[in-house]
C-alpha cells in the first residue's frame, strides 16, 4: 500500500550533483541536463532517422545500477509566430 504522507527523500547539493542518502553504498547521485533538439520540421527523413538512432544509442548506454529519467515536453509558446499577425 502506498502512503500519501510519504515525503520526498532528503538530498544535498555537492557541486553540481544531488546526493540522496549520504555517501553510503546504497545512496543515489543525480545530475540533470537539459537537451533541446533542433527543429526537424523541414529535415530530411535521413536526418530524422539519424537522430532517432542517436537516441537509441543513448538508451543502450544505460545499464544496472544506473537509471535514466526523461521528461519530454513540447514548447507551446507560439508568441513569436503569432506576433507577425499583429
């Protein structure tokens, strides 16, 4: 049963890393990156497939005990495109 009162784990910042659980054997170390891929709207199929292959290669590099968490989002800020109509 999952408790809704469970709190987030305590972490400490060490340089540019977040360390959960101190420096013991079972601790977790995390680092975040922000990757902004280029726009592929007018890219060739070959370029799109090459990019997909690079993503597959990235996923293949992750093995136990490492974990990879990905948050994918689309930018919905169309202000620049809409400004041309005002």
